[in-house]
């Protein structure tokens, strides 16, 4: 008699663990379908736009710092130094303008199509996946033709099984 409730409880625990493990993949599938359909309302709900803007601005800042360091150690080009000084401001404005539901949809379609087997539709569920911690999950997608052009998405848990995009990694150095 006592084993039946224990088995039911054990089954529930196993089910919750499986749902926890599978939930980011279900989210990526939903995000992929929304990008494929151009569903800006779903994209708007599934992306934390201020957090994505901040992550892209940080990424741009690190890239420009590396470029400035390389420029300082290399040949002196006065125009390069000037460009490196104004690019953070201009880049920040471009990022603010691009990180919208329509912009994110375009980014997802462009980068993720390159990583999947089929070029016809995004494949956000195909990539390299890493749990950063219990509440953060990273998906990385590598372009087969350009292996240094890595596209990545950082997800953050929202609620028990919900997720939201809070960061992106774009191959900015190729732009």
C-alpha cells in the first residue's frame, strides 16, 4: 500500500525533472516557428529587448576595445582612431534601432538558417547547447562555411518552465 504513493510521487518528480530539462528546447522550437512565420507578437513576448540590447552593446564594446588595442600597437592611422572613438555611440544607436521584434526576427532567420540542415527554415533546436546554471541556457550555432561566425542565444528561466531570450552573440567582427 505504501509503495503506490511513493511510485506516484517518484513518477511526478521524474516528470518534473524531464520537463525542466526539455523546456528550453521547447522554447527554442517555439522561437524558431515564430521567426519562420514572422510572428512579431510571439517574438516580442519571448525576447527581453533591453537585456538583448545591453548584451549586444557589451559585445560591441569588447570588440572595439580589442580593435583599439590592436590599433595602438600597430600602424598609426588617424582615421582609424577617430572611427574607434565614435563607433560606440553610433553602434549603440544602431543596436537600439535593430533590436525590435522585426529586427530580431530577421536576425534569427539569417543566422540560424545557416546552421541547420535545411536552408528553408530556421533550426534553433539544432546547435550546441550548454546549461550555464539552473536558470540560464546557451545555444550556439556555427556557420559551416564560416566556422568563426558563431551566433548564440542566452535564455533565462522565467517562471517554472518558461524561458526568455536575454542575450545574443552575433559575429560583429565580420560586419
